[in-house]
C-alpha cells in the first residue's frame, strides 16, 4: 500500500510538467500583452519595451519556460506583474478562504446528498423519492450565481438574518494562525469571531453545496438501488436483521464506492476555487482572484495557481483511492496482499 | 496488520494534502487595535486596490485608500480642482516658469516617527526621475515628466527646476498618483516599494490588509493638520454590485460606490442617501479622420447633426449623465457654455449625407460598462445606429471586450469608434491633449491639426489666468468646428451612504477623503 502511494506521488511529476506546459503556452498565445495593462494609460511605447525586456517576455518561449520551471522547482513561482508581490504570498493569502469554504460546502453536500439519495432509493417511486429527485434536479440546473444573489437578497436584504459578503466582520477578525477563521477564532477564544465567521459561511457554503449535493444525491440513489437488488441484501433481511441496519451497514456501505468517488471529484474541483460563488459573496478565495489575474494577463499568478490546483486534484484523488480499501476490504493495492 | 497498513496509508495521504495546504496559513501581521462599530467608518468598493505605493499604482481603487494615508505638497479644494497648500504651505514660481520654490510645513512627522523635510521631498521626486525611475512607475512621466532636478535649499525649502514651463505641474502635485510624499525610511526598508506597507504623513495610518477582504486604517492622532473625526476606517471589497447595495441596506457598509441608476430607488427606499456630483470625465464618439469618408469635416458634422444627443443620453443613462456640449466638463477652466456641437437636425443631415453618397459605415465599440458609460459601448453604438438608419446610413457594429478593443483600436480599422476619458489632474490640458496626442490608443480620432497642436503647447506653457483660459476656450471652439469627436456625456458620480453618516463626499478626482466624515 505504501509503495502504491509512493508510485502515485511519482506520477504527479509528469502531470505537473504537462499542466505547466499547457497553461504556459495558453497564457502566452491567447492572452493580451500584459505590458499595457500593467503600465497603465500613460505608458509610452518605450516603457512598454523596457518592461517586456525586464520581465523576459522578449526571450524565445522555450527559454521563458525554462526560466519559469527552474524557478518553480526551487519553490519560486515568480512575482505578480500587477501587484509586484511574490506569487506564493499572493496565493497563500487567499487559499485558506477557499479551503474553508470548500470543506464546509462538501460536508453539507455529502450529508444532505447521501441522506436524500438513500431516502429516494429506499422509498423508490414514492413522494419522498420524487421530492428528493426534484431537489436534485433544481440543484444541478440552477445557476449558482443566481442562487447566490437570491440567497443574499432574501436572507440578508429582506430578513437581515445573515451577512451578505466577506468572511468575517473586520472588527472581529481573529489573530492569523492557520488562516482558517473558524479554527483561529476558536483557538484564540474569540467566540464572537467564531459565531460571526460561521454566519458569514452559511450563505456561500449553501449556494456552493447545492450543485455537489444534487450530484451526490443522484449517485447515491442509483448506487443504492443497484445494491438493494443484490442477493446479500435479501440474505441479510432473511436473517432477520433490522431494516435500518440492512440499509446502513449492508446496502450503503457496499454502495459507497461510486459515491466517495463523486465526493472526491467534487471536493477536488471546489478546492480549485468556486469562481462564481466567490464573486457573488465577495469571498476572498483563489477562484475569483485567478479569474481577475487571467483578465489582467498576470502570467506568473495564473501559472502558479494552476500548478497548485493540479497538485491538489491529484492528491485528493489519491486519498479517495486509498479510502476505497477501507470501504471495501476486497480492494488491494499491493501484490503481496493478494 | 493489514488494517494497520491501511490506516497508515490513509494517514499518510491525508497528511500529504495537509502539508500542501498548511503553507497557506502563514502568519500575517494582525491588528493590535480593537475597533468598535460606533467609531468606525466602513466603505465598500468594487475591487481591491492594486497597492498603496503612489508611484507604483494607477488605479482608482488604490487612490481612495491612499488619499487618507498620504499628503502631497498640494491638494485639491473640496469642490473643485483648484490647488491649495498642503505639505507645502506656500510656493513661488520664477518669472520664466522654470523654477518652483516650495516652502514646507514645519514639524510634520511621518507615521513611522521620522521627520518630513526638504530631503524627503527630494527623495520622493528623485526616485521617479531618471536614472532611478522604473518602467512600472505608471504616473512618473505624467507628473514629473517636465522636472529637470530637485534642490534642497534648507530643511524647509525645496526648489524644483523644470526643463520647460508647465502650468499643469502644480495640478499634478495635488494628484494621489505619484505625487504624495512617502517616508524615505519606509522606502529604504521595503526595497523601494511600499505597496504593502504604506507610510505617509496623512490623517490615517495603515494597520492591516487582508487580501481581497479589507484594508483597516486608524486615525493618526499626531496629524499635523485638522485631525480626523472618526477613529477607524475600513475599506471592504465587494465585487458584486447588487451585493454591495445589500451590504449598505443591511448596515454592513456605511458608504458604497460604483452604483448606477437602476438601484437608486432600492437604496433610497431603505432610508439611505445618494451622493450625486458632476464627474470629471467625457464619453464620446470619434470619427476616423485619417481616411475616407470621415476625413471630410462637413460629412462628420452631418453625421453629428443626425444624432439627438440629449435624447440619447436621457434614454441611456436615465438622468445620471449630463449631455456633453463640448469636451471639457462644465466645472473646468476653459469650459464655455456658448460652445456647442452642430445642433440636431435630421432633415438637414439626411440631405447632406445623401449628397455625399455615404450609405454605410463601420462602427467599432466595447462591450463593457465603463465609468463614463454605464450603459456599455454596445448600447451607445446601437443607439447611434438607430439615428443613422433614419438618415439612410446603414451601420455594422464590431464589438469587443475592453482589453481586446484597445488592441483593435491601434489598427485604425473603423469609420467611427467609441471611447471615453477620466481626467487625472483637473487641468484642461489633460482633456484637450487627447486630440493632439500621437498615440493612436489615445487620439482614436487620429486627428492631426498643426494649429491645434501649437495651441496645446502654448496652453501648457502659459501661466494660469485669463490668457490661459482663453486658449482652452479657443481649442474647444476648434474641436467643435472640426467635429472630430461627437461629445456624448459626462457621467455623474453616484455613491450612497447611510443616514447616520455626515459630510461624506466623493471628490471629482475619484477619491474619498474621510478626514471630515463622522458617524452618529
């Protein structure tokens, strides 16, 4: 098993090289010249040339890539063209916000998704099933930015229950220890901060969870329906095991593999930043920031973020694969254990 | 054993992701002040500032924060772009207009405790002059382009020598870009870039910047001038326009900007107030004067004559833009209300156009809303298309997003295009020079008139006063007679604030000084 994990980590290297080449080329071929954007409306042609030269944009493209990748290997992702800040600093200032939102959203989505899926499967073709699948249909088809704005208008604008934007009231901001406000406020015993951070999370996490929840609910339902048809379920029931135990211990556990795969994929994409949710709720995460940087042709930042997201996606999938072995002891990853 | 291995594997893989993520939580500096809501102003703007070093940025979002942290040698008066003393308590200009002597305020300290003096002024200007200036100092050549050198006369007197007389120089020194004076110690400590650690002499001190969230400032209790009324100021960044309105109505923000006509009712219905003031900008349509058919001024005038500008402006901007009669905003020196473009007369226009044989034109425009054109360039182009169809001219419209549009303009492949300008320094030269500029991304009409250019140079050199105003009035007349542009509108500034906020204002240069603003 450890050998398997090691192998999978080695596989990260070609993935990252491939991703870095693709994003490097795409940015340089399709993005407008960053120089006039960075230098502003009073820039002279001469200044533009000087700046391009200073930033290596006049070098042949393979040389530019070589400089970039050798820097990246030593952990230096370059300097943002627009803000002149190191890219790693810019990214890590925003990434905790994305992780916090993604984790809360995926927890919400998994809990409600599995719950709806299981009920729909067990009560197939009943009103519960229809209601559950109707919710799932709304979840996959409703544009997230529209849902977000509706939530803001209703819960903030009309009812005044929840804040409309941001991560926390700036006056309650906790000392920065991990970057996760829920944890930081708890650790520093800032209970008002914790409550406020939680209140700020409710709307964006709900909006973001909606789509993933719908996908998870649908997958749970179909996987459960299939498992409930199996002989071992009939056997379990024949043995007189209570229905609840049959569903949770026997059916759900056996049907979990595709559900966990979907949750893993959803988490991977949520960690890449939820652009629309972050924009609507002014959530200071990596997604909206990256889009802003793409529009400004800020090459170093975009390259850095894409590398980071690719790594996380691969690692999350690795966790999911390892998790399979727990859910289903028949799955083995090393020959010795066969 | 197998189970142990599996647990070990899971722990390892979770730890891997954990390690890759924990880098994210690197400790940031945090505020040691614990502000309270009652003595805190919260201002919500639509985007994050680029940075807080006046020499290194060019965006309006940065300016709104920087005006509160820094002072310049001069400042604009509250309701116009006339310059007033600030860190320079007085100044003399030599008769040849080449030497400016500034007498500085005494006893002023930067936020880091170091002294403000003539050396600090020299240090700040020198870093933006050759050989020290760098290509990414966006406004250095605009503000200090005419400066030859700076001499320290004594601790409180500094002399700036110019290469040629430049009357806009004084207005430039009141700008928030480039001109404010930064603590030389802070610049030395921060590798000549204080984007993240600004230190000025202004009414507020920088406390903390949570990226993409907010910037916190606290009152400078040792401020040399009139001290700020409110202890803390927080700038929040709320990108979505409707979310910003909800934040105001919900009490999460005390003041917001970047609103348009569509939300005014929603804001006033919630009991909040609207701040409305003339804007220092121009939204215009430009003819490509470099080639047929619009190298003919008569035909340009005929097209302008076919468009009912006041009607179009009213319908597009719902009363929150003022129809433009000429290039300069109404409050600017040189504006003369007697100057106007050729008046609307569709019949006369149709006759002239028919005689010329013109039947189709190519319009090029942008798809985004702009500060001077909230309805988008696309909507404006379509309105023009409507008017032209009535006089027998068919228009094709090519539209692009703003960044691509600016690239496309350089090729000059259009008959008519749409553009706009937001003034920098309140000087009429800053508007009129657009028609004399050699850069095709500025002078999109590709207008070339040697007489006009000569007068532009004369305007820059002539000392402020009646003679200079006459020059700009003359330039406005020439531009109207030649009809290279059809000035469309001046967008008004629209902001909103809660009823318990007093004395909030948004200056026409696009900044929000909070020194006199208070909250009940």
